[in-house]
C-alpha cells in the first residue's frame, strides 16, 4: 500500500474509497475521496483493501505529480511580493483532529495555486504564521515594515495572505500606517484547499491581477458572489466581514466595492504576465500609482498606541463593565443609532475625557453616520467631550485612533478627517 494507490477503507459500518495520500502522522491514513475532500482515518481501526496500485502519481505534499508549476524569474514580468501571515488560504488539515491549522509559508501557497505561474515573478515572505484571531498590533507593524521593504526592493505590487476573521482590521492598519506607491492587496480563503468549494485559487489569482494593476490602494480581494466568476475589490478601510462562512462574506459598507475582477478574463489574459486591464472594472477612480518604489522609499508611520479599546453599548449592561476603560489612552464606543448610550453612562464618559482619554463615538448600524446633534443624549455626549466619527466603521475607528494617538498632535481633529477613504462627507444610499 503506497501513496497514489486507490483504496477502500472499512471502519465498522463506514466505508471510504479514494486515493491514498501521504500522511502527516504514522497513526493516520489520508484518503482523497472522489468528491474532492480529504479524510483522516485511524490506522488501527481501519481495514484497507488496495483496489488499484499506482492509480495516481502524487508527490510528498499530496499534490498530483506534474500539477505543481516551477516558479521561475522572467525579467519581462512584473514582480509581486507574496507576504504570508497564515490563515485558511495558507493552511493545512491536522488529520488527528480534523481541524484546519495555519502551517504553510508563502512558497507553499505558490505550490498550492499553480494558476499563479506565469502571471508575475514572486518573492515569498513570512511575517507571521498564525490564525487571524491571534493577530496583534505588533504584527501589523511588522507587516507594514515588510511591505515597505518589498516595495523598496522593487516589488510592483504586494499580496498579503491573511486569515479572513480579522483581515479588515489589518487592512485598515496598513492603510493608516503605510504610504506606498503600489497596490497592497489582502486576500484570504473562507474554505480550505482540501474542499471542492475552496475559494483559494480564484481569490489568489484575482489578488495578483489587482496587485499588478494601475493603482496604489490598500484593498481586500475576495469573492464577489457565491459563484466562481468574480472577485470584489474593497477599500481596506470600508470593508466588513458580514458572514461567517459564505465565500462572498466581505462587503463594502455604504457603497459598491471599489472594483470588480472578472475571473474568466483574468485567467485568459493575465497568465502571460500582462496586466489584465479588461478584467478589472472600477466603480470609482482608484488612487494612482505613485512611482516604482525606488529613491527615498515609501513613507511609513508605523507607531500605534495599543492602549485603545472598542466598547459596545447594549441595553441593560452593567455600568461597572465600563470600569476597565478607566485610564485608557483611547476608547471607541459602538453606540446605538445616531451614536447614543444610556444617559447614566454619560457622567462616566465625561470622567474618562477629563482624565485624558480620547473618546470616539461610532454606530452599531451597518450604514449611516453618527450625528449627536439630533437628540438630547447626543448633545450631552458632545458636551462631555465625545468625538463624532461620522460613518467610520467601529473596527476601523479603533485602528485609526491607535494611529492618531501615536502620530498626530491633534488626535481629535484627525478622527474627524478622512485619511484613507474611511470617512465620507455624507452618507448616500447606493442600492
């Protein structure tokens, strides 16, 4: 019994049939089922029958031999830096538990997505190898420095492989801390590569095409709909993950996505290294490229004040829950409607401001802007020193306040001003 053999595995009343793959442990068999899923099976509990020897040639990673394209350098192609932070797009399955674990580095991503070959020259770099719930501000700073170094070394664009759960925070962090003249495109995968419905290939291909295009935005590139036909390009400061598992989980709040990548056109026209310009339809004019990354290099203001909290107000919450906010450098409140909290909390907020805490108000509503001048509660909050954040998303506002406290002489003024497309002058319905 060797990897590549077609086998039937009986475990009591359960029978699995498929191709035997190399195993990551001595105690488990790994079988690729006909439907495309991989299954891990306890060797001791399995009765294995070989149906066909050498039914499929596989390499030590479990990929079909010959399907992995060698990554070569071509001076006629643009250079795209692939920076990995972990997440499902750069993950493998732990067959002892069935859980998805972040393990791959950037080169593994290239091997896992052979469709990327011929589109660009690639440089792989690992900044972190974590699940996105373990993301921290210090890693945002490391990521910003890594992007700057890649651009200074001549990268024409950057693709950041990231877990989807906190990708919107990281994209906001780079939008505020980094000013680069080339595209920085975040992408990820809602479903791991061993699943037939995985979105990793299309997201990666569309992200590379977006990284080669003529703009200098910080974007999130993910499925635009449930089908494998297009990816949406969301501005990093206006995007939100709105579904736990759908492939089109990400949405631009309050507007259409900045652009749409047609996957079929990108596949047909981008594999020779050219930018598939016809593949990207921009809904709004993106920021243009600003140079080739040489000279003095891109600007970076990577300092972040980590002592900032995002507090969500809910009806009936214990006022004592706000005790932990005392002494914080900054607090972003996710209030109700136009930006309100229970009136009993206003004296606590006033004390925070008097003690030097910068307090910013956002809304729990998915669309619209904070306006604390309509009702008495809002006017009292303004009188207490609360800063309105307009239609800035709560998570984005937290990251922005972390940046403002560390880099601006007037953080309150910065929070009222648009820096990276996070704040619009007025909200306008687009549907």
